[in-house]
C-alpha cells in the first residue's frame, strides 16, 4: 500500500534536478523498469500530452509529478523519436509557473502552425481556500525545449459547468475556417459533456460555441475526460473517457476510455453515431488516449493506468508508463489498433520458442488455426500461475484472466475480462515488457493491455492449441537516463 502524502508534499514546487536525483538513484535498478515503454524519469507518469509529428520527429510529453507515485503538482516532460520505437528523453518542458496554472499543468494537445509548435493545456489554479478554477492556456514550444506561454489564458472558467472542465483538444475545420477547442466537462447535475469554443485565429479570442450534442449519450457517466475528435478513413471518431459508469464485461471498473464512430457537424455541433460506444482496450490498464497531430497516419498512445489504481512500484516512489504506439483504422463502426510497423526495429534476435522461456523484453507472434487455444504467460517453471488468455472458437469468446499472478493488484476491479471477438482469431502479437503486457488480436481488432509485476521465477509461457509460434528478444527502446 502506498504511503499517505500531505498536500504540502504533493504540491511542493520543483526547483532543481538535485532535489530528485536521489529518487532516480533509488529506482533506476528496479526490476520493473521497462525496456521499451516510456516511463517516468522519477515519480508519477500519467496522461500522454502534446503528441505531434513535426520536422521529422515525433514529439510526445507525459504528465509528470516528480516527487513520487502520487497525483500532485503536474508538469510536462518531453521526449522525441524518429521512428516511434526508439525514444530519447529531452527533459522537463512545461512547468506550473504562472498564476493560471499554480497547482499544475494538466493535460492537453499539440498543433503545428506556420512551422511553429503550439500546445494547449489546462491550467489548474487553486485559490487560497483551495477553490479550483480551470483555465485553457497555450504556449509555443521552442527549439530549446522551453514553453513560451501566452500572458493570459485563452478560455476562462465557464460558470454553467462545474470546475471539472479540462483536457483541450484543438482541431481546425477547413470548411468553416475556424479553430475549435473541445474540452471535457461536467454539468452542474453531474453529467459528462464535451463543450466547444471556436476562433478564426489559433491564438485569438475563443468564443463559447456550445455543447457537442452526441445522440444517445445524454446520460453516460458523470464526467468526460480527454476528448478527441479524429478524422480516420473518411469517418469522424469521437474518443473520450466517461467516468463513474459501469460497462458490460469491464468488471467493477468505473472509468473507461472509448470511442464512437460517426459524423460530426461542426456548424450545428452535433455528432451522429454510426454505431455503439466501444472501449479502446479490453484489458485492465488503459486511459487518456491521445492521437498525434500533424500526421497523415493516426497514431495513438495512452496511459497504461487508471485514475484510482495502485501498483507495486508505488512503494518505490515511481509509477506509470505509456502504451506502445498504435496505428488506427476504421473497420465498419469500429476501430482497429495495430502496433506500428516500426516496432519491428526493436527485434534483437529470434529465440527458440520450444523452450517456453521468455527473454527480458519479448514479442510473441502466434498464428493459429482459428480454433480454441489457451496461452499462459509469465508462469513459473512448473507452468502454473501467471496470466491465462483463452479463446473459445464456438462462442468467439476471448478471456483475459490475471488471477494467477503471484503479485496481485487492483483486485477491487476484478481479475477477469471477457470479450466477443469480431472475427475468428487467427493471430496474436504479444508484447511483454518488465511490468506490462499488450496482446493484439488479429492485428488490432481487439487489444488487451495490463500492468503486471512478475516475480523473478515467473518468466515462462505455454501455448495449448495449434499454431506457429515465433519469439523475439527486444532491445531497449527508451534509454534509461536521468535527464531533466
């Protein structure tokens, strides 16, 4: 169980890297530090932010609290990549250093304009009596990795909504020649909403345009976080995180990340669904997904965690990682999420799969005959424990069962997830890092993502079914280094 933090500890102002260097020295040799997933240099990582492709580089930030595994004073930490597989730490970039963000630089998005890189984020302001006021702020990210902030916020608190208004997503609509900022919001009677503001100029005056009306979703959770509007394969896709709602086959989880495919009318601010709401990931740990701006490809990354979850590394004073990048496509009224092709560049060498032993950082590829199978991952030498992933071909039923893990976590949300596959399962791609697993079914028709924390002897696997198995050892994709 993680320790209790005082408000003063959580919101301590970070001034110099020497303050957290001992924290890094403490955690750098943890057996659960990832090889090829983005993770915090110290402390807590949660939402991905400001994701964009520009100048031949993929830029990505994560929301960061440097002091420990606690949601406190948030900053933005910056990484770059040339290929979405190998990432380099750039360092701390966006700090809570104005009156408008005095208690945290919260989540937001990026946008390229006139060869400049702008970010739009929620400034979390607290008065002396701890009253929260959310501001939508903007800044230009310079080549020197500094944030040149606007003097004033673009959008002030809206009195018609609670203080739960955050996570700006900026979109340009060519037809109306306007920029739209979409914000997750909550009505006074605690209904989740997305509200919109518009402007003719990217850093100009933004006027309230109204609520985005989503037909059939008027009473769907108490708050909608991390909204995103994406145009994918000729269809509009609305991505958001409804909170405090129970969904089928999701155990007792109450916070979710999903999407609806449909058509968005910017002038009328209406979204007409072409299908149902689907969660993006059927596993236990997935939230706050964000798509990269300024790219013809739709690349998604998400926080491999949930708002109220706890993890074994909390006691080591660090927590969190991001998912592998996924490329999105629309298939009917659903999305597919395939691991980006560049991840093949992480393969170091093929491993003899018949020994049923997982290397330190692995990719497992299994081509099956479309019939029943059972895959056990991270078991002990006797083939017991770990994760059990099964497929019932007659029912087209996939089951992810983590109850066999020796190190339990977040059991209040259940240990089993069951999902009906879109089509017969003929291929699995499984990425196993030191403290996570991502299972891609049929190149992304379904994905199951989970944090896990195996003991030293839990590194075996067994496949019960017919299929061709390939196993690869993966190299480091993110260099372990202390860079502030």
